[in-house]
C-alpha cells in the first residue's frame, strides 16, 4: 500500500476520497465519502455552520439581500 492516509474521523477505516481544502485556514485533513459534507472535513464543516449561524444572528432583518458589485 502506498501512503498511510486515513479519514480524519478516529476509528473510521473507510477509503479516503479527498482532502479538505479548509474553510478559513488551510486544513489538509483527509476524509472518506461519509465524512465529507460540502467537501469539507467535519471540523471545517462545523466552523462553516458556526459562522453561518453567527451571521444570521447578527444580520439585520431590514438589510437588503442585494450584495452585488
Ligand atoms: Zn470517515
Ligand atoms: Zn477541514
């Protein structure tokens, strides 16, 4: 076998299908098919949702959704 990469989930022995590109910072964790929501590792996926929920919480309801150029 070449390489010893494994899914970032401890104990997961599923075949790795890719590498996390990171959400805010570079990540590099490997993930299997079952642990790659949005092509992110679960750590970055969690960070993404935290940020999304924060933005919703602090978003003003009257703000126009138009965020064009
Ligand atoms: Zn896995
Ligand atoms: Zn990641």
